[in-house]
C-alpha cells in the first residue's frame, strides 16, 4: 500500500514545520485529497493558514515540551521529523580537530540526536496501531561512517551517525510489535534551505533542489518503500545508503 497517496483520511505529523523542508512537506500534504489533517510541531510559528492544518509549539531539546505539545495530538499514519542544525550564530561545521569545542558538540547532539530520540520515544506511541504507518527522521549522507571520505564536520557527522543508530534500534523494537510499521532515516539531498545555503556556493547547481521539490521527492519516495526497508538510511532517490 502506498502510505502517502493511498491511505484514506491520512493524518500526518511534521516536526519542524516552520523550517524549509518541514513547511514544504506540510504544504504539499495539504494539497492531497486523501489527507484529513496535518499537525505541525515547531519552535517558531508556522506561517500556514489552512483548515486542515493544526500547529503546536515544541522545543525538541526539552522532554516536557515534547510531552505537552503532543498530548492532544491524534494517531497518525505518517510522522516526519524534519529538524536539525548544522550551524547557527555561534556555531559552524568544524574543518579540523582544532575547531572542536564541547559547547558545539553538545549543541549538535542535543538537536540532531537527543531531540529526535525523545521525539521517537513519544511520537512512536502516536503511530496508528491498526494501519501501516511511517516514522521518518531526516538524516544526512554525511552521517554514514562508511561513506566518509573527506573528513571534517565532526559534530554534524557524528550526531547524524548517532541518529542513524537511534533509528535502527528503534525500528527493531517498533516493528517487533507492529510488523506493518516502517521506521527509517532519510537523506533529502542538498536542499536550498538556511541549513545548507552557506555551503552551496561551489556546489553543482544541477544537484541542488528547493524545499518544495525536496518535499515532493521525499513523499513520492516513501510511496515506494515499506516494512522491508525498516531501519534503513534511505537516499532521496529511494536507494539505500550504507551506515
């Protein structure tokens, strides 16, 4: 069954709904006739005005905030965690060991690993128990240990590698009790968002994609996947990336 395009009365939960990819996912889903509701969870207000859209504030680095924000959220067949940090006003990706700092490593792991782990802990209880359901966390190809040939970006690479292990481990437990559920990590490609924009100056333009295109591509790819892909790191084109 195609979870996105064929699930009747689909309810989707998007964490990070005010971000580039998260907002685009919400807007794309709201165009689908089979979608009954989209719930957006975000630290910042989500600028979407639609009768099928519900928004809640969330701080993914605070477990109490996670619990409070999803208390009234109904069961869903599709849950996507579209959060992450590569840089901010105080942090940039490390080019060498000399750039490592405890504060930046804590920040990377808080947002890219611990937050999603706690989200999975609580949102997995919102997966529809009677229907095939997806839980997807946006990861990154640079989080693949076997694919790391360039080095650098210590905090981001390591926190995404740790996220991949969280996903793999959770997928085993969740599918043990719900064989039709699918839990995966997903690499959306290089998307022109605030996260990646400072690093795309010399990147081949033909390999870049805007958030709307990335959202459509992600959701179309999910329709090709199922329980056999449980626990995998999936590339934007549907192929598997080795850990």
